[in-house]
């Protein structure tokens, strides 16, 4: 049996003014979306965006923002000692204002997550900086630095056509322990759990983690020096819940008390060292992934849904209502393809 249908070519649907690989490049997020489900990548490149955010996304974004401000102040010499709670609270307020500006169409649940996350931050971040006070002795070279690495993709065929693009992103930070040392990547993740096998599971995954390897390759490319490794900085989001009879102030104090009793549970760091041969292997795999994406974008590779990605450990795919029943309620079309990098490159 032969089924004749029109071939889906993402490039034919997306206006060039919105996205073009040669002009806009590719990001870790886009490549991951493409790997997980090509249909979700197509919808993303058409600008479709969910109005809802998970609690984990909101808290993670805010925690990263506070870290960015504090560590940037350390890098520039504005902050030379452990910040006070008032200093951290002021940084958190700036991050909250920025989140509201970047999410003007957030739904009611997302706004509630924002309020809840701010309460958690006031308890978590002062304890975090106190626990890792030695961070203020490091030589910080970069904090939330945006980058782009040029890459060429051969398209095959008799004409030997080559498509140009670049990998773009933003690293949390890089530092040196001593002035003449090799750079180390600083990568922060906020989690509620570490997986079934805990830290051991992360240690096994980390050498193959796409995002970390993209950032390490950037450091190698820009510094012309092999990075020493990555310091994986994990901040657990408190899973305590506010009691019905408990005020916000009392709840925040209870969270802070729990953190002070077991800071090693909430603040975890894993250090991974890098070998040249391993990073070279990751570079080849990354080039193959970018090549697959460019071929797909130009209609030279197949397009299909991945039903295995409809539901995973993070929950249900945000695009499922669109895929299953064409329901665009709760979605809007954003103005730029990569909102978090739009004004920085």
C-alpha cells in the first residue's frame, strides 16, 4: 500500500524573518527539542509558546538570576565578601521584576509559582552563599556569558554544498582556582531529586550531557586552552509545603530552619575532569546532531512525531493539546525565536 501525503518541510512554513539557521544559529534547547520530537521542534520554530510554566522552571529561572547578579558582582569586584540577606533580597527583587517583564502573558498558575518561588528563594539563597563562601575566593572569568561558535555543515550531493550556522548559548560561569590555571565550567541545576541512584547517576550521565559539553567546547574554542573540567552545582528546591494555618513568614522560617539543619542535602557539588579525547568525541557527536538538524530543516530528512516524548519524567509535553486535537488555547506566538538570547548577540 502506498500512502501519498504532502511532505512536511519546516523551512516552508517558518517566515525567514522569524528564524533562519544561518542568521540565528542553533541552541542546546532547540537541538534537544529536535532530538526528542521533530514535531515539537517544528511547532517551536513556528513560534508557538505555552503560557504556563512549571514550578521547577520558575524557581530555576529565579535562582539562576540571583546567582548571576551575585557572582557578577564578585567578578567585577563590586562584592568582595559574603553578601548580607538584604543584599541577596535586593538581587532577588530585580530578578522577580525581570521575570514579570519576560513573561507578560503568564497564566494564573505561573504567577502563583512566582510568588511561592520568591518565598523559597529568601530561605534558600542566603544559606547557599554562606555554605559556599569559598566561591568568593575564586577567580571568576565569566558569568552568564553569551556565545556563538561557527560551524559548517556539508549537505552532500555533487555540488558539495555547505550550509553555515553557529551554536549559540549562555554559560552560567567559568572560573580558575589560580591565575595560571585552566578554566573550569560552572554549571548550576535546580532539582527536587537526583534520580533513582542519586549522585552516582548524575556522575555517569554528566560526561555525555549535551549542554555541559557544548559549554566546555566553547571554553576550549574561546580560550584556546583545554578546560580542566566542570563544577556541577546542584541546588535542591525545598519540597516542604505550607500548612493551611501557617503564614508565609512562618513557612519561610520553617524552610530556612530545615536548610540550616541539613545544608549538605540542599547544596551538592560534583566535579568532573575533562580529557582531550573525550571532548573531541563529543565535538564529533555534536557536529552530527547539528548536521541532522540542518538536513531536516532543508527538507532532506524525514519529519515525524515521537509519541515516546508525549509524557516523560518531567510530565506531559506542553505541545500535546496542539498535536492531539489542534487546541491552541493557552498558547501564543512569541516575537523572537530565542527569547532568552534575543538582546544579547
